[in-house]
C-alpha cells in the first residue's frame, strides 16, 4: 500500500576513502631520492677514477718520461754504406737529452726509411742512456739522365740513380758523404728508354725491361766480363731485347732472361777475338744458334781500363 522509496544515490553520501594521492607522492619522493643517490655514486666513482688516472699519469711523467735517469746520452749509429753518421743522426731527429722511454721508435724508423737512399733501419734501446741505430743503405748500380729545360733557356741533365731492385734515388750530396767520392758521377752505366714521369725518388720501377736491365748489370759485375769491357749504356726501349753499348765501341744485344749463359757466350767470343787479333763490333746474344757477329779491327778499339771483378756490395758485419 505504501509507495516504494527511491534507491539512495551513494555518490551523494560521505564515505571514508583511502588517501591514494598521499601514498603516490611518497613513492615518487622515494624514487627521486634513490635516483639522486645513484647518480651521485656514479659521478663520484667516475670522478675518483679520473683523479686516479690523472695522478698516475703525472706520477708516470715525473718518475719515468721526464726522469733524467733515462736521458739519451749517446746515439750509436752504424751504416753499411757511405752516408755520414752525423747526417743520419740529423735525419733521425733524435737529440741528446731526450727521454729514452718517451722516444717513439716507430717514428724514428719511419723517418729514416723515408729517405730513398736508406733501405732498412733497426732501432733499439740500450739501457740506460743509449739509442742504437743500424742502417742498411741502397747501393746505386745504374743511373738515368733526364734532360730538363732551364729557367734561363737551354737544357740540363737531371740524374737519377737506381739500385738493384729498381728503387729510384737522387745522387748523394758530397757534404752528406762519410768519405770523399772517388769516382765521377758518370761512372755508372746509363739506362735509357725509361719514361721520365716514372722517375720519382723513393719509388720503384717495376717495368720488366728495367728489371731485366738491372739483373744484367748485377750478373755482369759478377762475371769474368767485368774485367774485360765496360758497360756504358743499356737501352730498354725495346720490349723484347736489351741493347748494350760498351766503352770499347761494341754493341751487344741481350735477351731478357738467362744472362749468365749469354755472358758466358760473350766471354767465349771475346776469347776467340783475341786469338784472331780482332774485336767485337756488333753481337746478338738474343739468338741462341748461329749468333750474328761483326768484327772490328783491334787497333780501332780503345783498351779497357784495368780492373778486377768485385762483388756487388761489400757489407759490414753485424749492421
């Protein structure tokens, strides 16, 4: 009979609720505090390591790299060639008084081996005050003459030298020599027919004809022919043969291989020429059978200078 009461809206009532906002702020404060402490520990750790590194670095400098007990008092230089020892010391860039431990040995070796006349370098620390340098030089066995224009007009010859492996060098200045140069600059055989643009000091000529010409000069110096004639000119312009001119006026053609056999045949021809009282005008040793040969009158041939065969390079021991 009575009307039903409407359900009460609970949202309008006052009920006790949890303080979630207060608890969240406490959690955030705790996290911030923990993060600050962690960052401070990390910063302090890195700062401590940096201080330890700097202290160790300073101690290493004071006790080792700047210690006068390891100062260089002697630069011991030995070479198997003709470059003056004082000049090698200047090229090495090492001064007396520098710290032996702080010295960059790789830099010294690199600087010396960049000199075209130097083949290899050995660098060694000898405790407590000595730096030892052992130099192996390149020995020139041939030269190349390149005509170049002068600023005031005319031409002049630029001389390049080659060692047995084909490395290009400039002639050593007289003031850089340990002993006076007894032989004239034109005493080396001249190789012609080389592209002038390929002649770069410190570079190597790898052309087959040039390498064959150098092998011929090495084999010639080690053969009995070295005391009989002089090789003055080797033409490498042909891709198949080497045209050789001697100081006695002979013109000899060589193949590009087996020079020992060709030199033995040339020696046999010279022996036969002496028996018949003649001299070789032209000789083609590139032909294996029925060698083309033209004789000259012996009276028209200048005598060969007296000399004995010598090894290519007399090297010092333990250098």
